C-alpha cells in the first residue's frame, strides 16, 4: 500500500518525531511511504517527500477553498492508496477541510490523526475552522480517526464519530539507543533540561521557578528550542528577559531559526529532564528521556500517567496572602467572561492557588518575593522540595518501559483502507467544545 503522510511542516518537534518514526515502521513492514509537507525536508532520510506549499499555516480567507483544492491536488498527484493526515482539524490551515472533502470525492481513504484539538483552549483556531465549515468533523465510511488516548477516543465519540472508525494509536517510542549514546549524567551541579519548544503550555514561568530553586546548588534549567508561533514568542521573550534581569540560571535560545541538536547529545548534558507542561497529548518529553537513562521530574497531567510517580508533583500551592487577589480576579474575568465565577470557585477559592494557574505578572511578582519559598505538592498532598526531587532523580533507576505497539497503527490503516466509500457528512464538534469549557479543564496559560 502506498501511504502519503501529510502535515503542515517537518520542523523539529513531537509531531515530526511521530511522522518519522511511523514512516520507518511502515517501510519496514513493506508499505511504500511518501511524506508531504509545505517546504523541502532534510530529515526524512530514505523516505520519499513531496512539497505542497499550500500546506503551510494559513489564516481563513476567501482563498481557503482554493488552497484546499491545491492541497488535495498535490497529495493526489503522488497517487496514494491512503492519505494519513496529522492534525488536519487543528485549524492551523482551514484549507485542509476542503482538501479532505476533495480527496474523499476521489475515493481515497483517509486516516485523520488527532494529536491536538482546536476545541481545547484554542479559540482562534476553532473560529478559523468554523469560518470555513461550521461543522468541522468529516464523517464517511472510509474516513477514520486516530486518537492518542482513550480520553481522546471518547471525545470523538461524543461528537458522533462511530466507534468502529476511531482507533487509539499511541505515539511510537524511540528504540533503545545504542549503548555508546547513553552517557552517565553529571549529578553536580544539577542541570535540568526541557527538550521542548518554549510555548505557553510548557509553563515557562514554572521552569524559571525551578531555575531559581537550583541557583543555590549551582544548577540551571535549559529549554532547547524557541517557539515559532507569533502567539508564543512575546511570553517566551518576557521570561528570558526576566530571568536575565534577576540573574536566574534559566537558559533558552533566542527566537529565530535554531539548528536542532541530536537528542542523544542533549540528554548527555542533562542530569535529569524537567517537564512543567500543563497540557500534553502524549508527552514525548515524559517518556523518551528514560531510554537514555535520564530521569524525568514532571508536573502530573490528567491524561498522561507518570512513569516515576516519586518524581512527579501535582501542584505548587501559593498562599493567598502572597497574591493580589483583586487584580487576579479582574484578570480571570477578562479572560473567561461569563465563565469567570465558576472558574474562580474551582481554581482560586481555596486556601492556596496553584502557581501554574497564575498569570505571568503574578508569577513574576512571586519570584521576586523573598517570602515565597515554593513546595511541590504530590497527588497525595505531601509536600516536597525542589532539592528533594532532584535528589530522587539522581537515585531513580530507569523503569522497564512497555514495548511499543506497532500493531495499533497498522490495524488502523488496514481497516481504513478496507472501508468502502460513502457520502461525506459533517458533524459538529460542539459536544467536545462544551465539555472542554468546564472549569476543571481551564488552564490560564492556554486561555
């Protein structure tokens, strides 16, 4: 089977890592693979690549339908037996909706791989999709969906996608690296690395907090890649400036093109890996470091179970008396409008408030306050210090990770390819959007 894998770009990041791993796996079992993206690729090795410039990020416009036609033509020109999309419903380019429709009219099966959802705290992207197609989920017998988790499967089912067309396909883990790439970390001073782009949901203020706590130990925190999105760059630069002004050992590269470094090199320089993220689909940075003998200290996420619970914390409680509560309430109201009171009661009415649920100005005020001594609260409510978590990381043996499941992707592709065609209908994602508006899902850093 000839499979065309389509994505907006192949810039370094989680989705690109998944695409490259999947293309290798599919080739190994005899499938022919072509990767399609908006610009020439240098990372695809032996895999064929086709450039479709119209796949690049784009705002909705009167040209979206025409762009979708061109995207479809570019993908169909490769003569695929199946098109495997990655994140086509995220709203980064609303033309993908028309492209999906045109490819369906050509009778080619499609697997829509959903790493992220526009409905999940991305209102501008959701509006972009709905400006082109009010109901944003394409339904047909030979259009199937790949979800990262059972939670995501449930979300799609809520919106009316038949269960037989939803497949849980976890992201592939890296193979165990060759022994010569696994280097023993230098434990003193501690160097915590975040192998991610410095986007908002990575919770950079908390990374700076960690750097503040490591400073007396001579340690530091490093973010490996800058953001590329205009919405993320101002906050990223603000934290770089703040850390520099306060002599906090938080290191992050300037914005612009940064040549990615081999992951083995990055991990060889780290004593441990840090994840402060408040929102992840799968969380490569929570899993891959263990393959290189690097422990991961992480904030827990509701849909990504920690590999080493002893190195995970649930929240960083901030006493209310250290905060300007009036200013905080004004900011929450500004961001959430009619939902503000319910969100306030859920996240902000207790004896303490989680550091990650504070806006940047409040986080920076706390980091300037000598009376703020953070503790990290575990799921059980026990407090632990940054120093203790670093100590645990230095003495935690890598766990045995489950073998990766190659069959899930192959099964999804085969079932999709075998499905007969049918008329195309569009389902509304409103049930998912409404569920994600519940207070428990609110994250100030992604609102």
